[in-house]
């Protein structure tokens, strides 16, 4: 597939973050009496944090209107983060009626103070004529300012402009440069676009690397494309829960469409139904040392099933279960260390726990540890060891590992090139 077949994917629905993705980025902002006291005293930083806590429902009942009211207090004091947050809420229609002109007004205020993300979002408004007359050159100007300040959104959008020749001359080299900067900061959409670019350039190793990173964050386009190029229903990718923002935006192609949101809420409820709810009986069993109960309690706490979500407490019980040899718990602990959920990020610890699960014979964990060796995550890069673990997982029928192993044979990565084995 060439650029013309997929370019519309990157220029339509992935511009603003949805409320769900935004809330995920602010998930550590928890409600507390001390925070309320600071916010009520007029501290704009506390007002922003309190607004985030209400919008996320973190240790307080979720209340979008109340959250927006605290953003407004910060914004009206001239706080650029509050102005940006308020602008996004107007655009998304959370806690207030959707209003592109009001969104533009507040984003402009944030941008004028030099807020990097505000500059990028304002550029999106100019690019699409949202709340202002469309002006592609001004959009590029704002993206350049945002990108120079290190904004991953600005870097991604500038890279796409170079790729598509919007507001400036096409330049694939510069497109790659800016998209890579954004991708290295973890921007999911940039990772997808960069992966597609590498695929078009027949650089499959880099294509698969960046597409996988995007898919692991929930990018639906990346998952779909990996399935297409592999012609496999890859279990590893299919099992990753999609990020709510991507599912809502892909379904509607419009930011904040409530029909998309309700569809995702339904899916999330179905996902949560798999977990046992928090109960006094479950706590009692876990405290008595029952490893399975400890795992179930961890799932309830991490996902907020029957109790307010508490990632730190959830991690504590997940670790207890993992230490007793529950493989799913070991995989979960590895994921917590990898993404910093309930514990500080630590790639070496993530590797240690996925290795334990892999050594127990779990094919998914074997495939994961192969990926660690392949990319050098938490362990020195070692393509030969990656092949060893991909082989172990492949022998158990792991379809992702089978594809990855085929790629190694095809390109002579960690093993002698062998076209027949690659098939």
C-alpha cells in the first residue's frame, strides 16, 4: 500500500485527544481534602489538578461539569494549562456544550503564553477551520513553534504536513525526522504513521517495530494493518484492550461524538464483567495467602470493580500473587513496571517478571521476552536470544511469534537467512 491508500487515516480523526485519552494522561490527579483547600485558596495548579480529578473520577464521584468549573477558575486567572484544558473541554463537549469558537478562544490564550500543546491544538484549529477561518500556513507556523518546544503533538502534526505537503513543500526526510521525534516520546499516532512510512520504504523491521508500539497503546489502524500485512489473527495484538479514544474516534471520525463514546462504554463494561468484584470475602482470602484470590483482588482494585480504582493497592496484591507463581500475575506485574502503573517505571523489573512467566512455559510471555531481546528493552539487545524465545513461543502455536520468527528468517536477523523457513 502506498501513501495515497492510507494518508486519510492520519489527517481526519486523530487530531485532538479525546476526553478518555486526556483523562488517562492525568490519571494520577486524585481528589483530596488538601487539594480542595489549595484550589479554594486560588492556587491555579491545584485547580487544574482538582478539575482533572473530577473529570477522571479519581477518589471522587465523576463530575464533568464540576471538573470544567475548576479549569475555568484556573483559566480565568491566566493559567495557560487551565486555558488549554478549558479549550479542549469546549471542543470535546465534556461538562459544557461543544463550541468551536470558545475552544479556539481559550486555546489561543494558552498558545499566546507559549503553551506547547496549546500551540499545537491551535494549529489544528487553523488547519481544519474549527472556530476560525482555515489557514494551512498559520497551522504549520504553530506546529513549528510547538515542535520546537518539544510537543509530541506538534512534532507529529508537523511531520504529517511535510509528508502530505500541506502548507509547505513535501519533504519525506523531514517528515520522518519529526515523526520519529514524536514517536520516541510515545505519541501513538506518530508511531502508526512512521510505521506505515517504513513499510512503504520496504523497511519491514522498523515498520513492524513502530506499528507494534502503536498497537500496544491501542491504535486500531496499527492493529488492523499488522493483521493485513501478516495475514494472521495475531493473538498478542488482538488481546490488547483498545484505548477508548481510538475506538470512539475511529467509529465516528468526529472528535467527542457521543455515539462513539457510548459504544466504548458498552465495550468497557463487557471487559470489566470478566473480573470478580471487590468484596470482604475476597479480601479475607487474599489476606490468608490465597494466590488466586490475591490476583482477583488486584484485578478488582486496578479496574475499579466494586470499589474505587486504586492502582498502587492493586499492584501490591498483584505482586503478592506473582511471588506465589501465578503466571498471569507475573505478566501483570511486568506490565505495571513497563508502563508505570501503580509503581515507578522500571524496564529491568518488567523484564525480570516477564522472564519468570516465560520460563513457566507461557507462550505469550515467551513472545514478549523475545521482543525484549529484539528491541533491547530492560536487557541488552540480543537478536540470537530473541530468535530462541520466538522459536519456543512459535512451537506452542503463538501466531505473533510465528510471524516474528518468519521475519527473522527472511531478513537474517539473529539467525542465518532462510527464505523457506520464513514461509
